[in-house]
């Protein structure tokens, strides 16, 4: 059952990336993040009775998890806004490497030969993507009139956005590890309620501290934010329940989560009309082959 729950999480995660991209077309990043988290929290408030009764120390641990996701989401929204969705979907697969390392080092999970070969395929897919990034084929006339200094600035900017996306993946992997550790001691309702409450507080404080201009009325009219919130609540509950299963492993769960990558890459092709998707699909196919081997 936990495998199916994690697969559900992965598919909904891919759909959420589409909703994020769509939501950002009419709302700012902080508007989406703030309203998205607050609406998600309101959706879990009816379950507050099951969220009571945690030991005091776990409030701190959940707050730390929330802060990790707070940082990860800010970075991921920067990456989603500035990168093609299909490209972000492939880069997001790098969290497999981070989570596997954390699962082995922290939880002592064993890596089988299939796991090893699967990881090699994942690294190969990411390397092929990197090689293509280094040798882009510009459209006719694109960049031909730009001075070398401006071209170098653009290259550094692109590299910086990719680094931001990878750091976001690393932080998400840390959060996934904390999910596994926390659900050994608290139930899914407790984790989801307090995690969403702390996360909402962090974004409210951030918005005031940075003096961000937020149009709540405009954001509430953004249907993609509502869809994002609903899918987020369902997906996270499925993931927390799966984490509570003693048979579940962080390394395998992280591989299963990457089912959403296909959703984002196909969406990049058919919804956002992105280019060079064929190469990204090949990279994703190699990485997903590694995922399948890792799950066996």
C-alpha cells in the first residue's frame, strides 16, 4: 500500500509543478507561496483534534522541517519561474541522489546492486542533460548581436538558477528524511497540521519583513492556487501515511516520487510548447529506468 501512496504523491507532485507555473503567470511568487500555504492550512484545520497531544520537543522538530521547506519552496519558485518546466522536471530528479545518500548515512539503509546500477543511470541522465546545456543550439539570430560581456552574464545567470534548483532539491531531500524520522513518533495528522501552521507563519513573517506587495484579492481569484492547495494536502497526507509504514524506505520512496517528472516534461511539450523536449525526454527515460531498477 505504501508504494501506491508514494506513486500517488509523485503524480500529484508533477501536476503541482504545472499549477505553480500557471499560477505564476498572473501572481507573484510570494503571493502564490503565501496564499497557497495559508489555504492549504485551512484545509487541514478540520482535523485539528487528531493533531493535538504531541510531546513539546516535536513542535520544535516540525518547525525545523517547516523552515527547511520554507527555504526550498522559495528557491524552487525562483527556478520554476526562470527555467522551462521540462528542464526543471529533469533537474528535480537529482533529489534521488541526495535522498539516497541521506538514507544510507543517517538511516543505515542498504544499497543493493540494482540500487547501485539505478543510481548510475540517474547520474548518466543528469550528465547528458548537463552536456546539452553546455552546448545549446541558438535559434537564427539569437544572441548574435550581444556583446561578449552580456553573453557571459547570461551564462552565469543560467548557471545560478540551476544551482538554486539543485539546492532546493537537496533541502527537499532533507525534509523527506525528517518526515521518515518524525512519523516514527507522531501521526500524519499531527505532522501535517503543525507543519502547515509553521509554514504559513514563516511566509507571513517573510512577506512583512521584505515588505512585499501582495494582492490577496487577485491571488484568491487565481484558480491554480486553489488547485495547488488541494493537491498539496492530498499528496502530503498520502506521503505521511506511507512514511509511517515500517516497511517503507527513504531511498525507494524517493525513487517512486520521481514519477512526477514525466508529467512535468510532457506538460512542457504540450501545454507550454517548450523546445528541445525530445532530448529532455531521453534524459528522463534514462533516469526513470534507473528509478525502476532501484525499486526492484
